[in-house]
């Protein structure tokens, strides 16, 4: 039963995000077409077959049975399924093909522009309504790096104190892992190690795993200070108290909470735990319970210096622009690395299953803000994917229009139709590939 509830939850969250993205994208095309006096025959959320809809004026507003996109059908605009017999006729004033090239370019690019605008408003709106919480990097006293973990493979060591990324020092921990940083042409971190500054250069081959497994988080920097103990737990019974700082287990130095957890999971039973209590060293011998737990809780308050930023409308707009730009840069950097072969297409290109899972995870971990943040990210991804110069996508239509504008000659309808149909088949093949890839990832 639980997996059914989880599946329905995933589908519901994904459907909500997808509906927003598709509606905004197609609304851009629709409004631009109407602005220039073009006739819009259909505004569909979802692909055919049509389930139901409402005819209002010249436009059929409907829902399609295939909920993985949508479309706006503009009279006189050629697509892969259009009949070409009437193209020899004189175009009517309300047809797409009768309009100047610059108007048609605006109509074609309006969907992408609206997706970018949506992301800007989401980022800016979240900044205005919720502000931003950031952790001052100076207050983060190093990180824990588990053996054979991804950070260890990248070259980090336990105790490394992060101070900057890609050659620039940053004031906040959050700034280290912005999308434009993580998918830049090269990724390196400046750290203080044993009192000396050094650089950790992350190999391109690890970028695949960073995208799929995650990397370094603020949880890796939590100190080994106990916030409280569970009454009657093994730790409580031997006298360990909230506020104690665990400094060693069986003589092995401990500094971080995750390090503590790893040691407990691998230590012999019973364990000798050394704590610092108000400057005094104390030792306790304790055995975990049947679930391998001691009954202690990680610190939650007064761990790091937290800064809460509040933004007015103008500042929120600036945040919207900055985060949209950062996300665009990161996504383009990721695509560039895939096309150049620096990172694996199979590992990094996700289909509907992967996107649905990421959307649910972001919503569960970040709540309301998490849902809207991932929606903004997906909106920008949709925009960039759509503007690629592939026939059948907006970028393919734009490519034909640029050719027409430069040469003053429209491409042959037969050539356009053939390229559109090839593009459509390529798109179907890509969808099959990424969906099959998602399924393989799901089952390991």
C-alpha cells in the first residue's frame, strides 16, 4: 500500500509542475500569435487524442490524453503532421505564413521567453515572500569526508575548511554549490588544510556522480556535539548528557556528527566513548541497543552563524535575474559537457521518471519553496531544450525563419516537412531512450 501512495504522490507532484510549465510555455505562443492577428485553432494541454475541451470563438481549448506536453495549433504554421496541399494557395491574412519573418520569430520564441519569465518570477517571488537563509562560511569548521565517498574521490580530506570555489572566495556556504559553479568548464575548491591553503581540483569524470549522488552538504560539517539524549537509552544510562562533545570512540578522534555515526556503525561492542563536558575529558563505556543506536541527537541550534536575508521588490527582482542567469549558465554548462563527452549522456540525461522523482524529492525536502524552486529549474531546462535547433522543436522552426530572413527565400515546403518528420522521429527516439534509461536506473 505504501508504494502505491508514494507512486500517486510522485505522479501528482510531477503532474502539477508539468501542467504549470506546459501551460506557461503554450500561453506564450498563444498570446504572441493573437497579438499579431493569427488564428489559433487549438490550445491543448497534453497531446492527442483529445479528451475534452471547450470551443470559444475560433479556438478549441482542450486536454489531451498524453500528458507529457502540449501544443498550440496556429493556422498556416507547418508541423510534422500538416497537410501540404493548400500551401500553393495564397495565404490568408490570419495565417502564420502570411506574417513578416520578425513576427513569426516572436511567436516561435514566445514559449521559451515565457518559461524564462516564469523562472524569474518564481525565484524573485520566493526571495520576496520568504527571503533567503545562508550559512556564513567562516562559521563552518571543516567537513567530514568518509572513506571512498565521492568527496574523498575528488580529493577532499576530513577537516578541510572550504573557503572558495573556482578561484574565488565566497562568504556563504550556500554559494559554493550554485548551478553555474557545479557545471562550469572546470570545478575546483579552495580549502584550508592543516593551516595551509590548497586547491582541490574535481575531475570531470566525477561530475556524472555529483549530479546523481549529491556532493557536500552542510550536514557534513555538523560537529559531534550531543543536543540531547533519549531517556532510558544506552547513552542516558551510562551518564552521557546533552551538551557533551564526543571527541573519540575507542581512541579514534571524532570531530563531526557523520563521522560519529560511521564509527558507531563499525565500532566493536562495547565502545569506549570520550566526551568533553565543560572543558573536562570524561570516558564512558556503552553498548548500542538492538538497532545499533545510542539514543543521542545531533545538534540543531547555535551550530553555525545563520544570516536571514529579506528583500524588497527591487532586490527580489535582482535575485530573480541572478538565479535565473546562474541556472541557465549551469544547465548550458551541463549540456556542453555532455555534447563534448566530458560527462556521460546516459548518466545525466533524465526522462519523465527521473524528473518526476527529482520533483518529488525537492518538494519533500524543501516543502513549498522546494516545489517552486524545482519548477523554476525545470522551466529553464524546458526553455533551453526547446530552443535547440532540432526540427519539430521551437529552435528548429527558428532555424528555418532565420534562414528565410537572411536569404529572403522560404525553404522548400517539402524539405521543411521532411526535416520536421525526421526531427519528430528523433524526438520520439530520444524519449524512448531516456525513459528506458530511467527504468534501468530505478532497478540499479
